[in-house]
């Protein structure tokens, strides 16, 4: 095992003890008190209505999905970028095709309105050629 | 033997230095904001209010350390620790001066990406575990924002990696002996800084906490030092972002006359002040603007930068 | 290095077991993330730093985040926990468990009898070597992967959109 690995392990141990220390010290030193509304979630001062286990629009999910797929594409680009000079023009051509497909995907999502959030989205719908596709 | 002692010293100094930097930043930011807004800022505790962070620390450590009974206890406690650990771990691969680093990994940059993506857990889990509506919305926003901007940040740095031919941050600094990458990779620098700010969810990208609409977003239910850890994590993240911009674009420790470490600190300090000035001068974006900015401007710019840089690097070979 | 390898391997197995048995989906996913981080450590000790870093960036940092995100959005509450508990009756897991055991036995046999299958490479494979292999001899596979990802993107968009209306 290289000395470098030991240093990084030592450093990680230091970092972990700092984080744990902060939590523990604050727990030990902190005050305690109980009032009538102490145990209620904060909702701008009014009594809470309903549970916080809400459900959300699937659009958030779309962002996450886009992210994961683009992250995967980025990783391929990473591995090309680091070996750029060794791979030469042949590698460049391969990467260009790869990035081309990525751009095609981006353009498609853009045209279909997957990248529009909020106001822009609604506008898209009203002047929609896709009128017949939605019920 | 001497080398071991030197490295142990480096490990301790990096840890102590970054943490005290976070404390100092709390003071610096309030003073600078006050300066730009034509008021005094903290000036009571010690000369120029310099001991304000110490007073803040004492106060925050003795505040009630409340774990809501409706929260998911284990996750609630772990979430703030995650952000402190991931940001501090990122400093392990930052080269401060020749030989002054905790570790020089040949996948250093990827290690940083990994740590920043793990940092996203902190906000998401804090939002979920709090079991509060504001927190949940803040957590979801944080998730969508940080995970999107990670992609742009990664892609923006690939031009730098191509020119340096390595993921090692030491090699990237050494590749800037001639020209700093802020000249040859200017679009990448802009994308990196914007994406980095969004990653640290600072103004103008602080939608996850947006106090005017979500109270405090994902940390609404946090008190005491657990809140303080999010706070410290944010300042550590600003320091990290500035240090990384220095290493990747502004030649790291390179510079004439002065010793390398001084150059590194000066450049990082200047960038930190720039980031604070941004907070003083820009309003918060809307969430859809944030997403459009990322996917429709930053991503195409980053991709174009990769393609052009690759061609130029190969032509110049 | 060997000590760290075995330590991370044990953590990976234990965390995976906990990920399967937890009834709270978010807790299970956190154990899954821990397990993936431990696997990254295993890869690192075996001399594959690039794969280790990608394990963190992609699996722990992207895919599990996506899972947590979806679980958070759908917020099923206590009903799911009850259903999860029902899934954990022996009749549900005993047959898949046995089949996996057979696969595991095969794996042990392969490692024991084929000497090349076991052991770490003599030296660490850096990121540059991986890039040269991917965009050199395996360029076609990379292009196919890009098409697969394209299909994934389009599919995700259309599935997501239908839900919305």
C-alpha cells in the first residue's frame, strides 16, 4: 500500500471525526425546552394541514431521467478526453459521431418541449400541432 | 521520516485551514455585503468584528439541538454530516503548492465529481427526512438542480482535461506553465463557474432554500449545529469552488516572485470575493429559468467547447 | 491493500443484505448507496481507479439519486412498508435465494479452478488506458451505447409525458 493511500485514509478519518464531533458537541451543549407547539412541523405559524408526504408532478422525474442518461454520455466523453492525443483523429471521429448522437437527442428533447418548464410549456401547448394527441 | 511528518502536517493543515476558512468567510461575506450595501456589518466583537465567527460558533453550539418527533431520526441526523464530509473530502485532491496535497490521484477530477454528486444526497435526504412540506419541496428542487448542473460542470472541464491529458489536478496545473487555461478555455470557465454556483446552491441559484417562498427550504426544521453544518458546508463549498477554479483555470500555484502557496491563496481569495459580489448584485432566478439556462445554453456551449478544443489540440500536436 | 479489499467486500455484502431487508424504501436505497461505495473501494484496491471513480459518479451519485428522487416524489407512506413486509415472507424469497446460491456456487468453482479468473492485475489500469481501449478497438460498442442511450432518452420522455396529462 502506497503512503499516499495512508494519508488519504488518515484525512478521511479526520473529516469523519470532525463531522461526528460537530453533531455530538451540539447535542451535549444544546438547550432543551418543551412548549405546546414544539413538536409540530413548521408551517409559517399556522396549524399544520395534512401530511408532508405529498405526491409530485412527473416532470421532476423527467429531469432526473435526463440527468442520468446525460451523465452516462458524459462519462464516455470523459474517457475520450483524457486519451485525446493518444487516440488521434480516428478517436476524434468516433467521439464526433458519439457527440452527434447526443446532440440529436438534445435537439429532439428540445423540439418536443421536454426542456421547457413552467410558463413556456403552457404556451407551447396552446399553439400546439400536437392538439390531436392530447385528450 | 521527514517526509512522513511533512505529510501529516499537510493533512492537519488542510483540515484545520479549510474549516477556519469557512469561519472566516462568514465574517468576510457579511462585511463585504455591508460594504456594498453601504452599511457597517458586524463590527462589535473584536477589532472590525473579527471575532464574530467565534461568537456565532459559541451561540450555535449552545442552541437547542432539536430532532423533530415526526422526522426520520437517523436520516435527519446523518444528512448535515454528509455535506460536510463530502466537501471536506474534495479538498483531499486539491494541490495547494508543489508537494502540498493530501493525495495526488490520477483520477483526481473524477473523485471530485463523485464527491459533488454524493453531496446531493445531503440536501435530498434533509428535505425528505424533515417530513415538512417546505423541506420536501426544497429537497426536490435541490435534487433537480444539483444533479442537472453536475453534468454541465463535468462536460465543461473536459476541454481542460484534453489540454492537460490527465485527470490529475497536479498535472493540470503543470500543463498551465505557458498559458493559463482561463485564456484558452474561456467558455469552459464561464460554464464551470455558473454550474459550480448552482451546485453550491448560492444566490442567484438558491431556489432550494429561497427564504421568501420556502422559509428555509430543505433545512427549515434544522436547528443548532445541524443547521450550522449546512451553513459551514455552504462556505466550504464556496472555498472549494474558488480553489478548483484557481487550479483548473488560473494556473493554481503558478506565478512570479511570491512563493507558490501565497499565489494559490491570493487567487482563491480573489475568486471568493467575486462570488460574494455576485450574491450582492444578482437576483434569484426562477426555477424554469434555471433549468432552461442549463439545458439550452450551458450544455450546448460545453459540447461545442469540447469539439473545438479537441480539434485544435489535435491540429497543434 | 488486501485488508482494505476484504473490509470493503464485507461492507458491500452486509450493506446489500440490509438494502434487501429494509422495509423503508429510502433506508434501503441508502444501504444500496453504501454498498456501491464499498464496491468502488473494492475496484480501487484491485487496480481499477477509473472504474472505481465511475462507480461513485454513475451508480452511487446518479442512479441511486434517481431512485431516491422517485421514491420521494411518489411518497407512498406506511402502506408501502406494510406491503414490503409482506414481500419478505419465506415463500417469496426462498426460490430466488436458492437459485442465487447455485449461481454463487458456480462462481466459487470458476474462481477456484480457473487461475486466470482470480487475482488483481499486476499493475493499476489508469483512465488513459481505458479511454484508448474504448475509443480504439471498442469504438463500435461505444457508438452502439450512444444509440441505446438515445432510445432511453426518447422512451423516458414519452413515458414521463403521458403520466403528466
